[in-house]
């Protein structure tokens, strides 16, 4: 989502910012990473990232859809797979429905709606108004259809399979999404044209770890920024397969016990695509025959 005024610009960066812009967004798996623009009944639009995991299903973080400040739900969600600046390889699509865990939205007595951003239930599915996996970009050969992550014919060795924490710990992963601190490929300034705001995906790599205090989440030392929430976190194996390991949520925030102030960020976090999460995701997809396991 868009960073509020005064938000620390190193919020999800760990040391030096080592992210790099993706130059070919039609390459696998970047063609399935989606730029999200979310509008609300009042207030500014939000930004986020999603991953096309079915013919019309886009996986993301729930807090990309429901506003952190008051729990307001989206009026519209614009989804652009493989976006590269002002270039939309297969077009722009509109969400028709959204699915989030019931536990993500809470209404404490006497309080407004609240969201559990960054929690183990911070995951969502966007369903588009039509199937898009068989679209061919203009100028491409007829056989170069979009596909989606995990597609049995067009997924190019991408998998959705639960990987355990013992297997993932210490392994390298990649995270890629559309950060709001960029205007195209450049650092965002005050005069950024809205058409270039959070319009290019940035990628970085890190090593996985886990914390007993954060069940259902995995940690990594890859650099990210707001707007990359909902981005895929994946592991690539020696045979060229890519396994979806998690959905990016943001920084792991730790506070100094004496001062109460936030400590420098040393890790970012994702919802771990464990067996429970995969079961939830499958419950949101009416036809699983098109997803490689």
C-alpha cells in the first residue's frame, strides 16, 4: 500500500538497498506478478502486488485490499499482470470478488473495524471477472499464452506445494513486487506522474529463517518496500523448478524493550505457504485441475 507521509524510507530495507528493476517482465515468472491498484469509497487509492495462480485467481496479502487504518474494503481493484511502466503486456483487468480469512477482519466492542495486517491470516484471493490465462500479447506468436503460476502446460516448472520449515530454513529465496518508493525505475520524487508510480517490479534475494514467535510466517533478509506486499516469495531448485514459498507481508518489526522505539529492520516476513495456507487457498479455487502441485 502507499506509504503515508513521513514514513521512514528504509522501512523494509536491510542495510544497503540491493533491489534491482526487472527488465523483461514477460520472462517467467515475472509475467504472472501483478500490479494492483485499489480504490476505496473515500481516501486515496492503494497499491500492492499479487500473483496469478489460476486462470482468473490472483493471490495477494489481505491488507492490500482492506485498509489498515479503518478496515475499509475495496470498491475496485485493477490488476495488471507483467506490468512494465506504462506497458501492459496483456491488458488491465478488474476484480469481481475477494476472499479473505474471517479472522483477518475484527470489530472490537465500541471500535471500528480492524485488520490483522502482517499476521498469519494476512492472505487473500482476488477473482477476476474472466479467465485470462490463454491471452497472447500483441506481437507474440500464437502459442505464447500468458498461463499462470503452476499451470500444468504453461507454468514452466512453477509449483504450488507446501514446503516445510525444516526444508526451507537457510535456503535462498527471491521476492519480487511493485514498490511505492519508485517512479518507473527511478527513486520517487514529489513530481512523479501517477502513471509511473509503483509501475515497475523490483526483485531481490535473501536467506530464509523462522522465529518461534511468528508461527505461520517465514523470514528473509531480502530488501523490499511498501507496495510489494502480496508479492510472491519463491525458491528455485537445481532442476529449474520454482516453488512458491510465501506471500510477502512487510517488515518484521522489533522494539527496544527500554525505549519502545523500533529497532533497525533485520528481516522481512511472508505468510508461509505451509499445508494450512495451501488448504485455505485451494478452498478459494473452484477448479484445482489447472494448478501444478
